[in-house]
C-alpha cells in the first residue's frame, strides 16, 4: 500500500501473488501485455508489456489520473505481474499527480512502497517526463 503525501492510499500488487486479505478495491488498473482475467470490481486494462512502457501514453495518463482521483474516496489498486516494475512506475506517476516532483517520485515510491520499484532506466525516465496536466 502506498500512502501519497495527500493521504490518499493506492494498493500496488503483483498479480502472480494471491489476492491480499481485506476489502476488495472499488477500482483497479491492470498493467499487462495481455488482457487480464475478469474481476468483480470496476477495472481497466492498460497494455503495458513487462519491462517496457505503456503502449498508449495518453491512455496511461488518463487511467493513472483516474486512479488518483478515485483514491480520494475509494479503495483503488494498480497491479502488474510482479508488482514492482510497471506497478512501481505507475505509482511514481500517481505520486507526481499528487504533487511529488517528478525527479523525486521514484525515490518516494522506493521508500514508501518497494525498494526495487521502477526497474529499468526507461521506466525512470518515463516518470521524470510524466505530464501531470489534468486529463
């Protein structure tokens, strides 16, 4: 679980791991190269191959903005296969939306979510260049 500076909570997780105990999310974004299995809650799929970047960056910004907005009043999650690279990158972008400077967002997520989050140089660059403009 990542607590953003605003107090909003976003659950990051790896889909290869069992579903965590506790309440289910109201909304989730799944970051995978292929369509995820159906879930009982509202969700969106963002095509994002492992160790890469999202296939559609505008859609990524829109969906991550939706996660940030809904985190103000709902339980939300972002997940990929392992819960570190793509999920960490998405969480860092959401932190930028929450006001963390882009140059500090990866360190923020590594400190507060997973020390191995955001695995590749191009994922780190993507976060530094993430456009936090409203969508």
